[in-house]
């Protein structure tokens, strides 16, 4: 269903209000900015560094071509399990 112009305008206005709420809130922070920086740093470490160290790309390492990788994935998805 396609929204009418009035509904679209109302949605834009609501999204603008939400954006301004967060924008003004973050802009007015002092200690909060430091806390958010720490949170973002921890997320970076968690998702990037941990992935690089503990989750190597096994398909890239074990198979030479995309076709071999696709065959392996297809076999794993379609095999019978006990």
C-alpha cells in the first residue's frame, strides 16, 4: 500500500523529531560522549578483533575455487542428520 502525501509528510515529520531528539541529546552530553566512545571501542574489539583471531575463513583456506566452496556448503545444508 502506497502512503498518501499527508501520511508521507507525517512520517517524515515523525522521523525528523526522532532524529532531533537523539541529535540534541548526544550534542548536549559531556560524560556520555566518553562512555559512547568506550562502548564503540568495545564493539570494534568484539566484532573485528575477535573475528580475526577466533573465526578464520575456513572455506577460503580449505577450498580453491568458488565452485568447490559452493559444493561443500550445499552438501552441509542438504545432508541427513541423525
